[in-house]
C-alpha cells in the first residue's frame, strides 16, 4: 500500500497505482491538515468573507457574490457546466493516475474541501471505480476542468464509471463498490477539479514509457552498428565525459555494454576511419533526448507533489490566496520537448535503417536485406512505413504550449494547451514503437548475413526477436511482422532479455 502525503509521489509509485492497482492510503498528518483547513474555511464562510469559487462565481463571473442558499447549490452546477468534454474515454490508467494526483494535492491541507471528498477518491481507487472521462476538452488552465469534472460527477452520484469490466452509471458503480455518495458542499467541487491533474498524469506515464523506449533505441542502435561494421571509437565513454553531457555518457556506456563480447570490439574486423553522422552521433542524439526527458521528469514530479489549486488556503496564516497554480505550462513546455526528443530519436533510427537497406551504404549487406534482389524487394517497403510514421511525428512535434486560445470572455486569456501536448505525445510514442520495431527487424535480418560473433546484449535482443519474427528468406506480407515488432518493443521484452544478460541499462 502506498501512503500519500503530498510530497512523496514519484512516477514509479504512480505507475504502480495506475497500472498495477496498488492500494493507497492517506497519511495521518494529511488527514489532520485537511480537517484543520476545512475548519478555517467554514469559519470564513460563516463570516461571509468573500472567497473566489466558494461564495463567488468563477472565471468571468468571479465578481458575482453568491448568497448563502446559492453557495450550497453552486458546486453542483459548477461540475455540471464544466463536464463539457468530448470524444472517446481516456484509458483507465490515466484516470486512476489523475485521481491519485488530486488526492496528493488535497494531502497538503491547502484545498479546503471536506475530508470525505478526498477519502471518497481514495476509496474509488482502492475499489476499482474509474470515472468515464472524455479525452478532449481541457485547455490546461484553470487546470483540466472538463475531464476532472467528469471525475467529480461521481461524488454527486452521477456520471459514468468503469467497474469490474462494465461501463455503468456512476450511481450504480458506486453502489456496487459500496462507496457512499458524499455530495458536494461549499468549495468541494472546485477543490476536486481545479488543477492540471489529467495532463500531468498522462505526462508521468509517458515519461516512464519514454525512458524505456530510449533504452530500446540504444539496443536497436547497437544491433545496427554491429551490422554496419561501425568504428566503435565514438562510443568510448571518455570521449563523452570530456564534453560533459550526462545523457551522452550514459548512452555511450549502454551501447558498449550491449556490444561487449563482440568481434567488432576486439578490432578483428576492418572498419572505416570515420562513419556517417547517423552512426557516430548516436550517443549525442539519444543522450540529448535522455537529458531532455530527465528535465521533464523533474518538472512532472514537482507538479505531482505541489499544491496545484485555486484558491489556496493557509490555515497557519488564516489567509486565502488566489493565483494560477492550476496553470499547466510548467508541465506542457518540457513535455513538448520530450515529445520532440522522441521524434528526433526516431529520425535517427530511420537513418540507420536506410543504411542497412541501401546497398551503397550498407558495408556489403545484400540490397534491401534480401538475397534475391530483383525478384524480391526485401525490406524496401518497411522504410516507407517508418517514413510515414516519422512525418506524422514531425507534424505532432509542433509545440502545443505556444498555441494558447483565449477563453471565458478573455478572463482566461492565456492557457497551456497541455492536454494537447499529452494527447499528441501519446501518438508520437505509439509511432515510435513501430519505427524502432522496424529497425530491430532490419538489424536482426542484417546480422543474419554477418559471420562474426555479436555482442552479448545484441545476441540477447536478436534471439528475442527471432522468437516472434522469422528471417526474411523470400518476400512475404510484412504488416504482420511490423505489428508484432511494434508490440514487442512496447512490451519491453527485448529490454528485459538484454538486461538479464548485461545488467541494468540505467
């Protein structure tokens, strides 16, 4: 069981909760802080102190003061009118991660909601009630209002939820799980929705997957470099330590670990004095991606453990502060960079694929990796498929964080568009699995034509690939192989096999 206290949530724990259904509990100190904050808020409500989103409207209506009767009803209408998304449901793991992030915000004791609201979210996670949340509708400020409102509908006994494999009305799902409906009182609704928790949840899961993808990129590069008889001096860690970028140093070490035991390392095989950029720049390029993703991870984890809300209540100072801690830009900007980094790595992968298939560049490999060139076309069309996906990635790598469109009568005149970043990164990542899968397949095919001992890590990767895709002796439809390879990369089985052989690639 993972205890949430507002400050100890990292990406690995979030993955456990979102994907592996790890149980969660609230820290006892957090419970006390939530209670103290609520007591302060109720005193201020009773004293008729004007507080945004509690006894005022929101957005353009922030200057409209509500009377006592309206305060009670306002939170329900707030959730109704903000549950305005569109499109297919988000994956269950994303919604679970978003709920976890919101609980962790509440755990600070600065949101002002009743404890029962936070505890109900905990119960929903632990009992497997996952709200149905549309993919599209958030502009990433004031937080992810539309998708978070679909989560909040269940606190009213409304909306829809997935429960035990069924899509049900929210009330039925909560009833079957034995979770009482808490209803929404003053502040409760806005405290549930006013943060960038969905885009941060998606980004956190993507960071976890991208980090594993980059390891796959290094393994694929190792295979291609061996098949292309690469000069290995550019992968000496001392070269990269002299420049100082940690990602490049780490990447070069990973590649050399995969090549350990290769005849290429011993100098038995004649190589060029200097290879093309797509070969010798691999540590610098994948390393730059590693460094960009490391920065994105740091920003995402700050957000996972921060007070992303508005207004914010500070009981020790008896003060209410309004601001913009819901703004998604601190996550969307680095995640735009992370998405572009994945695309960049895939462009490099395709250039190595080109060298494997192009007889003018392949150091003696058969044209398009087939012995029957002319009658057979080998992997010629595999490059077409990779190229198509890369062009799509390039289009999607246009940053969303600069695409603000003002909303709410210009009261919300700069928004992060961070949900657009998260959604496009999901497609960039999906394409990346296919592109690397094709390079893996081509590199395995190329190594079949070489008569020397590959590195230990390369052998482990090659053996894993051959469990699923046969050598291409003569032409056959390649789409089944492409899809198998895409799923194989996504599964992490190649990485697991290599790490079992050469050790952890971190």
